[in-house]
C-alpha cells in the first residue's frame, strides 16, 4: 500500500510524457542583449516560463531580454513541464587602444560570453588576446552572430625628403609621401608659400612645412624641415647652376654680362671685379661665401650725378652708364697706370666704330683719352690713360654715348 502511494506522488512531479505544448520562439541565437518573444500554442489555464537565467514569466505570450550566455528555457502548463530550444545570446566586447601609429603593433583584447571563437580579419584570438599590426582605423571582431566594430584613430606615416642639390642655383624640390596614401591629403609650403619648389637663388635657410588634411578616423600629421642652401666657392673654370645663379644676380644688379651660360669665364670674372670694386673690396674675382651674402644684400649702385651720362670712378675702377640719374649698367674698368686719366667733366667729341689703332670702338672725351674696348682689363689701373672696358661691351656702350655725351671722371 505504501509503495503505491510513493509511486503516485513521484508521478505527480515528473513531466508528463504528453506534456509537450508547441512553443513559437522569435530567436534562438543572436547578439546580446537579445530580446526573445515566446508564445505557447496550446490551451492551458496557466503558463509559467522559466527563462533559464533565474527569471520567471507568466502568460501565454511573454518576452525576455537575455544577457550573454547559453540558456535552456522551460515552460510549465497544466499538462506538465517541458524544455524549450536553447537560446544563445552572445555578448562580445573588443578592447583596443584609442590611438595608434600606422604599422604599429598593438594587443587587442576580446571578452565573449558564452565561450565562442573570436575572429578578426581571418585571425583568431587566443585566450582573449590578439597581436595586430595596425593598417586601418576600423576593426571588426566576430564571434558567432555577434559583430563588434571598433574605430581607433590611426596616425599615418609622413615621409619628407629633398631631391636635388642644396647649393645656390641648383634645382631643389620637396617630395612628401603619406603612408597610406588614402589617409588624407598633403599641403606643402616653403617659407609660407604653397609650393614644392625650394628657392635657391640666394644663400639662406628655407622653412618647409608639410601638413596633412586627414580623412575620418585618421590623425593629422605634420613635419617641419629646414633646407640650408649653401654657396660654393666659384672661380674661373667653375660651371653649373651656381654660376647661373651668380650671373642672374649680377644682371639683377645691372652689372655688365653678355649672356648667362653657367660658365665662369673672363666676362663673369670682370663682372665680379666690378661688384667687388663697388663694395671697395679687394678685386680677387673669386666668389666666396661672404661674397654670396654681399650679393644677396646688395642693391643697384647709385649715381653721383643726375641725367644721362657716364661716370668713371678711378678709385673703385668702375664705370656707370647712367640714365635719368639711375645706374643702368656697371662695368669694371682699368684706367691709367700712372693715375693720368684726367679727372673732371668731359664730353665725347669723336668716335670710331671699330678699330682705331689698338682701341676697339673708342669714344674720345679729351685729346687722345677715350673709353674703349681692350683685350686686357686687369683688376688694377694698367692703361696709358684711357678707360679700358671689356671687348664685348665696347660695341654695346658705343651707341649709348653719342657725340656731346657727358663723361664724369672722379676719384
């Protein structure tokens, strides 16, 4: 009798074999927080739902939000208790640095519940860690149905170099490369001017600024580079861009030169003599670093007298062709070796277009004294009394000083 009662009690607390109540569930798998709707399709006076995470619900229709984990819900009706299909709610967290340099190695951390493989770009986290070389700002981690995207600010690499020679007159330009290129755009300024060309016409230091305009999630980067433009020593026989720069600067200052060929010949040396003469320097004909600085700071020489005329300064051994009171041309000269070139105001009274004895294109201003071309114009007084100028210059000046032109000779 007692055995029969015990068996009856046990059967009362065991789910009935026919207790199945069809249940419709909105989702069995998803990303936490996962909201799941349950609906019983059988008839019963009571419905009790145990969601598997310690929470309880009542009613034919219920919904519940799951945190991360794997859960087995239960439904109890008058027909008995039954298990429902398991629910997997995946909670995934990705921890990454807020900022990183492009190509920098970083450690990412991932936490997932329930335990599932976590992958990023085809690579799997081991024990919640993954070493990664940063190449993009967007990181995407996947664990089952859970997808987590994380943005970090990536600082791209900026490479700046100078191509060309850092010497006066030589071409020099800035090459700036952003890596990766799609991280933004670059703006290059040289001494405040938007350009990639570095001016090398004068000795000095150029300040180069390279600044990026970043795309979203990329950091702005910048570099400041200084380019020191040096000045080589030039002497007869030198050639190249530095000589071209020298010729151009001398021309800017109105010193006589027949052309700009980039070859330091006798004509260039004569112009250098003239520049040194004007500054009352020893006329060596050699361009030193100091002379480059003087060239950069110099201005066109000033005439002593107004109007249109020629001035010959015996002390400095230079000739000024003056127009409207301003120096239009400067030439080195060689006056009388004994100092006998007459000082005063004279006027051209005779001219010969070509050779007159050993004088080339002479313009006579007093007795046999003339301004004329001569093959040898040394950096000191060496003539018999005339004013020697370079051979190529004589035909050029000849028509500029017609009969009656004023010639001032002074010391």
